[in-house]
């Protein structure tokens, strides 16, 4: 309490609403009131032992095509398999486990495809990929017909599509690590005569076939499970041969009924901003705009990512704790509901409180979210910096990661400038440069940072008590306040927050309890909150608005 008292002084009584300071702690504050995670959300990984890590919600159920169909037309439940040197137990053994799971069928590599396939279809293998593997051309009509038959045997014949334990399944095939990257497709075009028209037609057929099988190949909507399918491609994929002609194939998969997963949100600044498959685009003002009504957010489908490569997979993060936090914030800004995590590689012990907060955030909508927040920042998107076709104010910098709290530049006193915390090339060069805070510019009369809270967050309960948590840099000889509109139309202020006597810019998080908010867009620029410098400048990195009542 002595530290808190040194940092906070009361505002004039006539201006102070029903607001109190509840805590002021060094660093981040991820605390939330007690509550349960959302349905259809969580963490998934490979095959954790039954009691190895309670934080992982789904075990992996991995098979190869060769493993389940060593003979054409059959289905072997007892054979073991192998993928990337990882032994895969038999279908029977994995299926006997009562725990819920996610699933992959490794099919396209020549070591995953059954030996009889080459004689049946007579194709030329394509590759090698970046793992040194050769692949069968699954776009070949004969190969696809056989793989489709195996998929039908797995999903319908073995009744997995309707199994409540199977929460989702990656689309079969999809090349290296079961991903729809374009390395193999480009090689097929360059060396084996694959045309865009042939690939386009196969891709559309593939989507139709997989959706039809997951829906039971019947007309009964009560029997539909296509929402469990997860497409593993991305918006604007890197194809040297087909270019932007395949830019929206991921969106097409979502529109056909699938979910989607991204495998590289560790690069949280790069290539993940203009993503129509996720309902997010870059607005003209440089902020990210998410369509909350986008079909992906129907409550049943999967919107996932994989956040485990920070000092692996070719990445060399200088500050993996920073990279983990920011990649998770990016996942939540995209409104995802599942994250692939590896406890050690994802730093789940070192960042235990952060990961507990992420678990509560996954799968939420503004109406039922425990909090709404904004990460105040500016970061380059080097994908768009290196090509034409997309421009915005402040290009190539993207402003903020916003989840139902939007920071708005409001003239004349609320034009923010980038902060002084600079990160470059972490965890890889593609991630560009990020300034991980915004600040005022008091010397020019720009003393305020304005924030707008999404009306859906509190709904009709405009006066429900909330806690506002502000992560700011603690500099000596600075002072600032929070301003908000209170019930009854009063413009109220918090106690004044003063920099500690020896403050040198370390981050702290202060929490204000507001018992009488009225978030009705009545502050300048149609906003609800303002952080206002009183002396010197305010530099802040993160603001959360937390519901105190269910």
C-alpha cells in the first residue's frame, strides 16, 4: 500500500466519480474475476499422457493413409504408423482412449501414402519439400478419388465425424505438416505441368467432397459435421506460380462450411492483418476491422492457430516471453477459439498467469467476454510493405491490437504518437519493427489518449461496475488521470497517478474500479474513456476493461 499511495494522489472531490484505485503492480496484470472458459475453446497439442499436463485440453490423434489402408479398399485398425520420425500408435489404440481429441491424416508424402497407390494411379512424385520429402499429387483425379475413399472410410465407416470426442480434424493431405502451403503446388506447376485451372477446379472439388462426407452425404441437416473440418491454408498464400489468383481460397473454404487454422502467428505482425477468412481487414485508418457477424464465429466452427515456435522452427527470439505474449494477443485479436501449444516451448510455466488469462479469453464474443482490451502499439506489416495492392493511413504501420476497445485519434488534444519501446525482428526478420506503446505529446497540446468501448461488451447494463487496468511506463515527474463519463452525465476523473520518485520507465499496471460508468460515446470523438497527461507525457501499452459482475 505504501507504493500505491506514493503513486496515486486524489483528484479534486468535485470532479471525482465513483472510482477507486484497487491495485498498482509492477509489469502486467492478467487477473480476472472467477469464471469458467468458453465452450468450444482451449489448448491442443500432440499426444500428452493422460495426466501429464492438465492445461492441454485435446490430445492428438494422428494417422497416415498407409497405416489405415495398406490394402486398397480395406481399413486396418491394428497397424502402427510413422510421420516425421514420430511413431503413431494404431487406430485401435488411439481410438480406445476416452479423452477428447483433434485429428490429422497424413496422406500426401510418398512415405505416408500406401504402397499400392503408385501402381493404381501411375503418377510422378513432386518435391522435395523443405523437410526433404516427396509428395504424391493429390490433385491428380485418380489419387484424389482414392484419398477421398479413405477419408470416407475413416469419417463415415469408423463413425468418427459424429464422435463427440473428435472436436476437429485438419483437412487430409495438404502436404508438409498437413498444411496447404504452396511449395509443392508450385513445384507441380513448374515441373509437372499443373495448370491454375486444373488446380482451381480440384481445390473446389476437394472442398465440396470433404464437406459432403462430413455431412454424411445425405440431406439431413441434423447429421452435419462439416463444422469440425479445419482448412490449413491461409489468405494471400505465397505462390510463385499462381499469385493472387489463389488469394481467397482460404475464405472460400470458410464460406463452404469449414473452420480454419494458421500455423505461424508467432510472426504476429506479418501477413496476418488482411485476412478475409477470419473476417478481419485493414481499415483506411490503419486499424484492424473485424466483422463480428462473420460466419466463422458461429460458435461451432474452429478458428485456430499454433503458438509454439519461438526458439525453434528457424526462429531465434531474443525475448521469447515477449514473443509468446504478443502472438497470443494476436490470436485473440483474430477472435480465435483454439491454440496449439507445447508447455515447454510455449513458456506455459514462465507465463502461467498470462496463459490462464488466455484460456479464459478464447472463444468469447463481446457479449460474454470477461474483459475487452487494446494493446496500444504501431507495427509494420512487411508483407504489404513489399507489394502493391493495399495502402492505408500510416502505411506500412498497423495501429494497435484491439479486442472490443478501440483507440481513436481525436483532434486537437488526442492525436497519439508511437511510444519509445522498440522491437525489431523478433522472433524473425519478417516480423519487422514494432513500437509497443503509444504516448501523448503534451508539448503540442496533445495530452489525451481516447478509447471507445464496444457497446456490445456491456450491452444494456451501461452502469455495471467495471475495473479498468492501464499498463503504463513509470517515469519520475509525470502525472496522469483517467477521464470517463459517469452515470447522470457527469464527466468524472480518477485519482491522479504520479510517477514514482525514481521511476525510469518500468512498466506498471494500475487498476481503477468504476462503480458508475456510462459508456455512451459521450467523450470527444464518440469515445468512452480518456487517459490524460497532467504533467509530462503518458506512455501506455495495454488497457483492459474488466466486467466485475457476470
